[in-house]
C-alpha cells in the first residue's frame, strides 16, 4: 500500500514536460508528444562554400558589431534580426529574490572555480548529456566568452595556427586575432566542418587548436553529425591537436541532437564550454568550462588572476533557478516558441527571397544563415535595410578577416511573427533589386 506524495507526481510530470516527452493542455491534463516535429519535411538548401580562409592581417571588429547590437536592443520600431538574445524567463524576479534571501553565504569570497553547489548542478546536467564530469572538472566563468578567452590564451601562443569553422562566432575570432594566433577558416557543409580540408591542414600546418561550435552553430545553425564528431576527434588525437568545443546554444534544440564531442573524449583532448546566457539572461554573465585532466589547475589559477571569481550573486541566482525545476520548463518554452518563430521565418524566406538565395534549416538555436550569390553587395543592403528599420548581421563579420561570401545571419527569437513576416518581405524586396539587375 505505497503512498506517493502528490507534489512528487506534479514534479515528475514537469520533468517529462521539460524533456519534451509529454505536453500539458489546460483543463485536459497531460498528453504524450508525438516524436516527429513539424520541421521534418523542411529541406535545407544550404550550399557549402569550398574556399579555405587564411587571413593575411588582423581586422577585429567584434567591438563595433557588439556595440551596435547592444544599441539596437533599445531602438524603438526596429525589427531586430541581428542579436542573439533569448526570450526572458518569466519567473526570474521571484527566483532572484529567493536566491538573495540567503545573503549570509554571499558575503565571503568564493573559490575561483565557482560555488560548489552550482558546479555540482552543472555537472549533473552535463552527465545527463553523456559527459563524464564532476564538479572538480568545472570552472564557472564570466559568461562563456571568458571561458573561450582563458582556453584560447592557454592552448595557443602568438604565431600558432588555429583552425576554426568558416564562418564562425566573431567573438572567438576576435580573441584569436587579439592574441596573435594565425587562423585557418575551413568551410562547413551540412554535416559540419569539411573533414577532407581539415585533414590536409592538420597535416600541413600542425595547428594547436580546433575551435568548433558543434551544436546549433553560430552563425549557420548547423549541427555537426555524430559521424563527423567522431572523425573530428579521431583526427585531433592523431595530430595531437586540442579541441575547444563551444556549446553556447545547448538546450535550445527543438529536435534531438547528438551528444557533445566531449562525451566521446577519452584522452582529455576536448575542453568544453557552455553558458546560461542563451537560456536564461546574458547579463548574469554565468558560463562554464569543463577541463578534464592535467590542465584544470593552471586554468583555475588564470581565472583567479583575471577576476578572482564569477559574481556570487549571479551564481546564486542561476543555482536557485536550476534547483527550482523552472529551468526545464523555461527551456521547453523556449524550444516551443523558437520552433514556431523559425518556421514563420522559413516560410517568409521561401515566399519573399530571390531564388538564388540558399539557407540553413537549424534544429534549434536562435539563427539561420542565408547565403547569397557573390555579386550581392551585402553591406549596401544592410544600410538600406536599416533605413527601413530592419537589422541583420552581415555574414562577413563571421569569417576570419571578414573574407567570405555575401550572407546574412538572421535571428528568429526576438521579433514577433508579424515583424518576422514584414522584416523578411523588406529584405526580400532589397535582395530582388540586385538579383534582377
Ligand atoms: N559562444 C558563442 C557561439 C556565442 O554565440 C556567444 C555569444 N553570442 C558566446 C560564446 C559568448 O556568450 P556569453 O559570454 O554571454 O556566454
């Protein structure tokens, strides 16, 4: 005669809902979700580029791009496809207040690697994703940007070769340029980085590091396939090259995605980076890095030298959010709403963009990537679009030394459905002006 507490059952349903196994319908109860998603019949028309990019000189513009993205956030009437901002969590004020009631624990300094409770919670999340990790392998950082910076400065010396996907996250390019690395940008295809080219450059240049955004890549939205992940790791092991795996968009997938490369790593070759900026609030500045093996101590010391520790207040808020069970529900909400927005954007692109445009169909994240013919003057179009109150990120900033093909990164998570339709129709009109000439 076993009695189960009602709250346990409610929590169990909320966990199943968070994992996408069931969905709640108001007044009717919980229903089991079907496995296929509405995107299954959408085909990607992404056409991979072939050229490897090795910049001759540095041209970091992350600063300008970031400043204008921050300013755009508050510009009234602007349809903003530019930034990668998540939808804000509804219950953050409540959770934040609860986290701060226990102020006693917030008065003292913390160990540089971060509050142990939070590290245990993050480790648990990562174990769920297939990583073999404990709180001892984790450093809580000031956003994942700091984790990238710490890792890049540690593994790479000025003059060393580094391989990145082309295109890739401009904030990572900026760190590498700044530290004097020599960057090789290897094109991506729908499966991930071009492995043939990677092999050639590992052989000829003996790079120190491969930086990869393996899942829901920024800016393309591509998720590297399981087979590609395994091959990438095998190659890295063969050439004794470290991998820096950036999983900033973790948890924002609305279709199943493979486990991180770190989950396959048995030789401590992969340093893994994550963040709460995309699923909670970027301003909290809470990210983390997983460093298994001998390098962890040196990286903790570097973290100490940079800023002593990540804010205890921010760590307490994230920890409280994770403990509350709201995080799963919030991520589920983000996945559901982002999927709707992505589909609205895809339909609008099909309808308004010229036939020469090619685009990716991401399985989650915040962006999709539109590739345009070589003769399209993308910067001119960006200015014309701004004059019509539409902002997008021009593809060039995501290539080492801005040498790439004309492209747009379009964020679907911020604007409303009607804004997406209007904004894409304006961009389509501007693009057609050039494709017909
Ligand atoms: N990595 C990737 C791929 C990103 O897109 C971003 C932010 N746009 C970051 C890292 C840095 O984010 P944060 O420092 O806020 O965690």
